[in-house]
C-alpha cells in the first residue's frame, strides 16, 4: 500500500504532465494488445478480448477528458495497464 501511495502522490503532484504521458503510453499498450488479440483470429473469444481492450482504454481516456478526480484516473490507469498487459502477454505467448 505504501508503493501505491507513493506513486499516487507523484501522479497527483504533476497531474497534467503525467496524464499526457499516460494517455500516449496507455493507447500504445492498448494498440499492441489489440494487435496481439487479432493475430490469433477473429472468433468470439478474440472479440470479447478486443472489447475488453477497447473498453479499458476508453474508460481511462474518457476519465482524463472528463476531468475526473486524480484518484479515479490513477486507478483506471492501473486497471487498464494490468488488463492490457495480461491480454497482450497471453495472446503473444499462445
């Protein structure tokens, strides 16, 4: 929990700078995850995975654009990064 608090304080102190970089990095990660999913075909399972990738990216980008509280934006960044990383890793490996 201490690590989370430390990263959140750093994120909150320079909110506009970190959200700008986060949007760029998160969108690139989402694009890589979408590519990995579609490399394995276009079946129903891949479409559900693609939906998850697009949904978490849009949630994060939407939270930044709608000027949500920094804690909400930070939590969505973490969730999106975890989901996209797991899906990309799974699809690149299998």
